[in-house]
C-alpha cells in the first residue's frame, strides 16, 4: 500500500473481495481480513441490535438446531422466559403434540401468556389440530382438520376428536337456555329423521301410517308433535308402550304429543313411549 493515500480509495459498495487491514499489536504484524473473517472473529449475529426492514424472503434458523435442554429445530425465538413472549418452532421431537411438537407457542411451559388473534385463526386443509392442554397433558379442547375434507368436529374434555360435531366428556353447565330447535314439517306420514331435530312437528297427518325413524341414538329423548287433519291409525314399529297398549290418537283438529326414549339404536331403533293427548290445534 506504499504511496496510496486513503483519500484515493474508491467509494462504493463492499464485495466479497473487500479487505480490511489492521495491525496486530501483540504479534507486531500487519494483517488483512475479509468481511466474513471479521464477522466470525467479532461474533456478529445475523440479526442486529437495530430496527430495519426485511426487503426479501429470509430463512431464520431453518432446522439448524435446538435450544438448551431440548433436541429440535427452532425457526424463531423471542424473549423466551417462563412468562413467555413468542416461540416459533418447526419441529422438536416426536411426542405430546401439546408440548413438544409445535409450530407456535406462547408462554411455553407455563399457564401465563396467551395468543390474541384479531381476524381468523384457521387449520390448514392439509391437516392439523388445535388443542388446549393442561400441565398434566390432559386435553381440554380439541379441534381437528383431516386432510382436504372439512372436519369441524370439536371435543371438550377428551383426548381425541369425536365423531359428532360437538362431544363433551364430563358434566356440562349452561347458564341460560340450552334447547333443541323444533323441526316443523307438513309431513303427511310418520317417517322422520332424528338428525333433523330431537323435537319434530308433523302438521298434516291423516290415514294409516307406520312409524319409521332414521338415525336414532341410544339414550336420546325424542318428541313428536302430531297435528292431525283426519283420523290417524299409526303402527308404532319398535316402540314399547305402558301396559303394552299404544295410544289412540285424537283425530282431526287435534294435536297429540308422543315422547320416545331410545334404549337400543339397532335396526329402526327401539323406544319406550308415552303420550299426552287431545290438544286443540
């Protein structure tokens, strides 16, 4: 560098060929360093202590290793303490999906913290589940998405998603009203589908009909409100009546109420039946 003035250096962006010169006061030598060597020697992190914009796609620690005490791969950690801030991990290890196999965790390992979402929080159609889990591993709430099929089932108090839209394991307390919506139809026969409602109103019955009900569930209570426009002679297949005697319906202009308790859901379903008769329509 003899004869070269610092003022004569070209101003411009650094490149891979840029060298920094310096003097080693211990070794007594003049040295030159690449920028990469300086970064390694000074232990400069990829994320600096300054604000700035990320102007292009960047990968942060993509499966590059875990954190203290746990094997795995973290994508991003911010202020990880017992109180929690933000922890995003692609994969830690195979285990309890509520504690060690996470994508996003807030307040890891504690009951503190939380996630506040303004907008929609969805499960990918490619599969996944969302669970609220106690410190002992028991799941309080589980929602699941199975592949490309829409699966909106929710389980409360169970370790896995059930087969019904909502399944509760344990006691349920309702402050307010819990009710079944009335399914009202001008059906002229005694054919019903219990999936429409536990309480169904048939408003135009007349003539002879055989009771046929699909989708019964053991333990369910069903109510039929029978509005009659003429004389009705029913055949109650699968229903057991007090004293083995079916009620005689009240006829035109009357409404009768039949209550059924399902005790066996095989075939057409088997029920214990009772009646309240002769309401004026």
